[in-house]
């Protein structure tokens, strides 16, 4: 249930990271010479992730993880509903997984992965 609310001042925002979209776009350019359609598909996906990294913001509050686009709250995930979380592929973190009591979520790493891990350990320690 998206709502327009001001971002609370006492939260930890995550800095965006354009690493994953950049890698996909560069790989897509190389793939264009081998397979046009595969290269175009990966390029479109890379551009989509680039847009998401530029517009979405994650904020860790004392009680939940909030996802904003600009000043608009898109989704709130209360830590009390979380069962566990994990960041996949430590050398090159590309996927953030967390499970709530009712659902699971996979998010591409479009934020600084070290800040993400630090915030997760601080606000929602592994159980």
C-alpha cells in the first residue's frame, strides 16, 4: 500500500551502487557481436536495473526496512516479520534474499553491499 510520507530523519539510508547494472550493460555490448537478441535482452535488463538503482532508496529504521522512490513510500517490511536474510555471492554480491513469515523476497544488489550487510546485522541480526 504505497503512500506519500516524508522520510524520517533518524534512519540509515543506503547509497546506490551501479556496479551490477554496469556489468550487465558491458556484457550485453560484448554479447551483441555473438547473439543480437541475447545481447539486446541483457542490455534492456541492465538498463532497467540502472533505472531502479537511480530511483529506489532503501532506508533501515529501528523497526523496518522501507523502500522509497523519491519521497513516496513503496513498501515497508517490518523486521518482526523476518525469519532470515542472506546476501549471495560474497566476492561479487548480486542478490539479497530475505524471508518473512508470509513470503520470500529476492532483490538485486543495487546498493552498497557492505552498507547493506552492516545495516542488516545492526537492525535485523541473523536468527
